[in-house]
């Protein structure tokens, strides 16, 4: 099978369908809301892609590359992946899928693979129903800077996540305690740009720029989902999410945090060693 | 060279501080060793002194210097000579314009530190290993000491000695009088000795846990750290537990009508005494007074802070509050079971989030912190409230005797004599009582007392700078960090400009609120606090609890997240920012403030 619904995929399918598709399948299996869609293996044909798109009812979709070996904890293939949003109609889908496959041969990707080594390249593609995002962003199941595992760190901005991922806005930043659900930090960013329905870039009306885009209830919901995802995968996750205009929360991607700063554990020190150290009686 | 150090210092030279107008000669109130003096200029000018406003927010009355000398010679005794904390000897103090500045004496020689480490490990280790047993012994000896100081007999000086002196080999009354005064002072030294026996070790163990957790979980809110450790059923909460029980009993007995807001305790008592049920309730109240009415009305280190025995308006205000709440159908019990459950849940969840290698040390440190913490919380009750109020009341008895013989105008005036001068006055009284000759004291002491009263009032209007002398290269004295929260960051804030409308301190209790400020300089101002105000003070005491039901937030000059203001604020769910350094001098009553207890910021929103 070279084309399968995302909901059927599991981690083991990463070898054929790529990491992104496989992890979305895992999320769905864990009961976490993910926009429906299908995955193409590296062996699939463009015709198969178009057929399956028609079966989906030809909605606007996001077409994204899902490289084999991508999104593993060792390497992110950062920047090597293509994403086409608000793709409508069979012809455009065909073109987008074709572009994803072609991206394997672009010079950056070639250079990157040469540097990283590894098996010969293969590329899957993820096709998902577009979420008409009112708010979207990224969250980490730990503090990405300090590595503190007791918080979920959330970045959020208006519209599609493009603006956050692409660094076009300074998003709102939140830190939420996993232990009590308290919002420990809330820094409201100046959110000047948003990508709206259809993917148009627009200026955010002044009145909304400096308004927090997430309230405590939504942060609580994100926290709960983040904890489920972390538990499901058993390691810290870097998660893309979106909230649609009906208020539904969807995850668009989850991958292991690649360079989680490790906290230096005072290895082999007993409590008494540490107390003595406080008093300057031991090194 | 003095001028050189004055230029390079980040804080004013202690020798450059001017005497406020009309306060000339303030130095005579204090012992010679308490002053900045030319003979120590070179060393004193080149070290950091910071105002210990946590313990001494007001100018020191002459007698109250016992509360400076005794603590620092017992703290140093334990820290430097008994436990030999490797990098830190004791803490020196100096008085400037009536205010107490302190400075630690570091150990810098590595060989010396290594030598001290051997002592420390062995001696502190013994305490940590046998904590519960040693602490049980401590409680017993503290209770005995509290009863000892209370039971000291202050003899009157009779016209004729009783028969027992002649036929029963008893001491002369004047000899007993002098012995009694010495005994009272020796009890105070004993209290301070006991006070510091466990304190450093207790704080150190807790601080180690807190540091460990902050390091492993940098985003953890401070209050979660203390919540994991804090005792649920500690002595400090017991007094109020008893008051809640009595509030219920008053309603059950149908005598709650006596508790009307605005009535004095005496009026309430008189009303209660009118009925059989009321008298029975008063009996019940009597039974809890020992020991629970030994709660302090202030932080203990000044003679004018008594206990609930001396000023029952605080417990009566609590009773009125509890009775009103109960009648309004509100729950007044502390949810101890839920608090205990939440404390264990936090510990379990944070523990589970840690790496496997870090978990055993976390568990062990948590266990040790919970072992030592009862002392950290409870010593306040035994020492700072119970002992102190009994001690000062005993001193008042000597004051009354001196007043009776005309040496001072009224008993309270004894607190304007140093303990040495009080002894001198008692010695002269003893002499002239025995000789029958004319005493000089009635001419000598009253003008001194009058001048000192005036001095204290004027000095009270002066705002001491937070620090003097040289900015240290590093702050590595664990005791100073532990007890006063003096960190390089804090010093930088003090040295930096404190202009503008922003103050920052430690985020001690989360939440954000706006409201009008009420600046409180002492216990006497407490009744000016109106509902909805933000309390701005140098430091608070848990005995101020009743006003926490009126205010909406707290801002203090000094204190860390373990300070009383912080603990009580969390208990009441009020935002608190502590350790701002200058809140009481920069904020005026009536100004609108925004207090953010989550990030430690205080904003002055407008002018009064």
C-alpha cells in the first residue's frame, strides 16, 4: 500500500511514509485531534495522490513533505521540508506533491544529506484538510531554553502558524505549570502580521495586536494535550497546533525535541553532601 | 585613605552619614562597641554594611540593644566557634542614627576553611542525624526557660526585712533584687543561645533543597518549593485553630451576640460575664491562654511588641471575624487534609518529572527539609513570642520598682536605659535603700530618658540607606544569603537608581492587583488599615493575621519568600512582593499601586 489514511499509520510506518505522517497517525491513535488526511509513501504515484484527494471531497488541504528519517530525534532536516498551504483542486494538489518529491534533489537537501550521511533518500508526503486557524503556534513539553521539564512553553499568534514558524511576528509567550496548571509566565508579543483564510498575509488590526491570543482555559487545554502527547511518545515533544474559528484545537505536527538542554544532575551526591556544600564544608 | 574608598564605594561611606537635625549626641544611647569609630575606620569603610531592617526596622531604644548584642554573640558562638561554618565567622553590627547595620566576617584562608570543615561535618552531622530527638529536647528546655523567666521574683524593698532574712538565712532584698535582674538578663542570653542552636542548620538544609529544586526545575514557582516542605499542623497555626474552636463554641452556647465589631475585649468580657453560658465560655478561653496567648503582636525584637496576653484585641478581632463568617455560612477551618494532600501531590509530581539520577537526592533532601522545618517555623513561637513577651514584662517589673522610687518617671522608661544603665540604677537604688541616704538617680535619669524619647522620635523620621561601605566582590557567606537574602542581584538593585515608578522584589505570592497603598511604620499604625488597601511595610509578623483579611496585597522592604509576609499572603491567597528594599520610603499612603506577586514588580500608578 502506497497511500493510506493518516489514522492507520503508526511509528513503524515511518520507514515507508516518513516521520511526519507516522507521528500524525500515532497522535490520532492516541485520540488527539489531528485534521484528517492521507499519507503517500515514497513509492506512491501522483495519480494515486489525486485519486485519494478526490475521495476526500477535494477540500483545501495542506501538502507537506514527510521525509524518511526526518523528524527523528537526531536530525530535524530543518528547512529541507516543503509545505504548501490552502492547496485547492486536483491539479494544484498534483503539483504540490510533485514539488515535495522534487525537493529531495534541491542543492540544500543534497548538501545536508552529505553532511549527515545515512541511507539513500526517500520522501513521503502528508496531505491534510486545512485548518482555518484563528490562532496557532508551537509548544514544547519542556522549557526549550532551560530544559525545565515541569512546564509547557507555548508560543501563539493570530492566524496560521506560518507567521510564528517563519519568525515574522513576535508571538505571545506563555509558560504553564504541568503540576498545577498555573500560567507562570505570560508575555504578550506585538503581533503585527497574520495569515488568514486562503493563506493571505495581512496586517493585524491595531486593536488586536497586543491582545493575548490565549486565555487560561485555552492554555489549560493546550497543557492537557501536550501532556498526553509527551506521555504517548515518552519524550519531550515540539508540537505545532492550531485553533480553528469554531474553537477546535488540532495538532498539525509533533516531533521529538532534538536538542533538549540536559539539566546537570549532581551525580552521585547524597543529600548530606549537598547540605555540607551549602555550608561550604564540601566541594 | 578614607577619601579613596568613599569614591570607589558603591554605597555611602558609613563615616559620611550625617546626623539628622536635632539628633546630635544620639550615640550616647548605645554601647561604645556599637559605633563606627576612627580606630576601625580602615576596615569598616572597606566592607559592606547593610541595614538589618528585617529585624530592626525602627531606631533602637537603649534597652532593646539586648536584642542586638545577645543574638549576635550567640549566632557567632554557634556559627563560628561551635559549628565552625567553614567560610563564615560571625556577624558584626554597628548603629547609625539609631539603626542597626550588619556585616559578616568571612573566612578566606583555604587551609582555615578546610580545618573548619572537619569540625563542621562532624558537629552539624550529629545534629542532622539526631534531629528529632535533639529538637524534642530543645522544646523541653525552651518551655522550661520560658517558665523560668516568668517565675523570677522581683522583690520589693521593704522598710524592714522579713523575719526569714534574719532567722531563715535568706538573702537581703536588695541583693535578691540585683540577682533577679542579672538572672533575667541571663535568661535572655540563654534564649538566644537556644534560638541559634538549630536555626542555621535548619535554614541550610531547607535552602539546599530549594537550590536543588531551582537548579533542576528553573521554572518552578518559589511557593511550590516551600509548599512541598511547609508543615501543616505547626505551632504557629495552633492558636488560631483554638480561636476557631472557641468561635464555634460561642455560637453553640448562644453567646456570640457579645462579639460585636468595634467593641473592646473588656466590653465583650463584661457582656459575657453576665450569663452562666458566657462565664463558662470565658473559662474555656482561659484554658487555652497558656500557652496559646503567647503569640506575639509583632516580630518580637522590640520591647513594645507584647503578646496576646498584653493586647487581646488581636485574638478578639479574630474571634469576631470567625463568628461573623460562621454565621454567614462560611467554612472557617483550615483545610488541613487538602493542604497535606496538595503538598504530597506537588512533591510526587515534581519528583516524577526529574531525571532518574536526580530523584534520590530530591527525595532525601525533601525528607531532611521536612524534618528540620518544624524548628524553622516553631522557634518563632517559643523564642520570639513566648519568651520575648515574658522577658520584657519581667523587665517592666524592675521598671515599675525604679519608677516607684522616683528614678524614672514611669515603668516603661526603663527601656530608655541600656541594660547596663538599668543595672546601675538598680545598684544605686539598692545602695540608697540600704543606707537611707539621698539617691541621685531621681535627678540623674529622668532628663536622660526625656532626651532619648525625643531622639527616638526624630530618628524614626530618618530613612536609612539600605547599604553602606564597599560593594563586595562576591557574596559567598551562606548565612547572609540564608538569613537576609542578600545576593549580588539584590545589592545591584540597591546600588542602582531607585527612581521612577517601578520597584522590584521577590515574587512571594502570585497574582496581580491594584489598589491604594497604606504605608505602615509600626504596630501602632495597624488600625489605620482600611479594607481594600495594599499593605506597605518594612516587615510583617504572622500575628498581624487579622489585617490580612482586609488587605488585597502586601509589599515589604525586606524579606524573602520564606518571610512571614510571604507565608501569610500565600495562606490568604493575596499577591505579595517582598524584599523591595525601599517600598516604605518611596511609596506614600494613598498612592495607587499595581502589585504583581508573580513577577515581583510593584508599580506606582499615580501620585497621592
